[in-house]
C-alpha cells in the first residue's frame, strides 16, 4: 500500500506525476498542452485549484487543492485527470513519437489496462504549514534550474514561476489560485 495518500486530515497537497520508465514525453508544446488544458478543465469543471506547478521532460509537480477543501473530491479529480491525460498522451505518442514509447506504455500496462503512461503513484504529500508550502513551491520553481534547463525559474514556460514572480502580471498556461496563510 502506498505510504502517501490523500486523506480527510489535509486539504492541500504537493503531488508528483511521473511518466513510466521516466520517458521524456514533455519535450514538445503539444504534450505539455495536453496537461495544461486538462488542468484548466478540472479547474473550471471539477473545483480543482492549482497553486503552483512545473512540467518537466518526464514528470510534473504541483501544489493542488479542492475549491471547497473536499479531499475525497480532490482524489477523484486527480484520478480522472491522470486517466484522461494518460489516454491523450499515449495516443499522441503512438502517432508522433518513436515506436519504443508506445511499446513501453503497452509493456507497463498491467492487467487492468492496455497502456500505462503514468507511474502508479501520485505521491501526494499533505501541506500543513506555510513553511512546508514555501519549501515545496520553491522546489517546484527551481526544478528546471537545478536540471540545467534554464538559468532563471521564470524562463521555464510550463511553470507557475513567472506568474508568481510577476505578481500575476505574466500569463500562465494554467489558471492559478493563491493561498492565504
């Protein structure tokens, strides 16, 4: 059983979604837009709130919560997000990426599905203090810098770093929501 879980005892979570075998799927705008468009759909239609995020070449991190702080609904929303984006990403990779991607998704599928894009865990970590929240947001925004992809966090397009550094004056591909501590 997974150590990290979404529970009734917490409302705000740091989550990590990783592509199976750490395949670099998010190396083009189209695959990143599958994720950002789906996050925005969940914001508009499923009460998801996204405080911070980054999409890296093979995984994404986010600080998320439900608009009414309903942990059970948050869990279902994230499950739906993963199912939908998994299908979309698998179809996209089958059509536009080398065959090894689709082969990997089929090989990693398991008995309950034909393909698996995301590793099984969401690794949700409950955020229960402002200090822990700030640490996770900093980790999210610095991730592309630590990996040598950009020099400044704000330079990474698929991240909330530019939006928050510009105090909301810069565009973001994902509708973001602040947190008041």
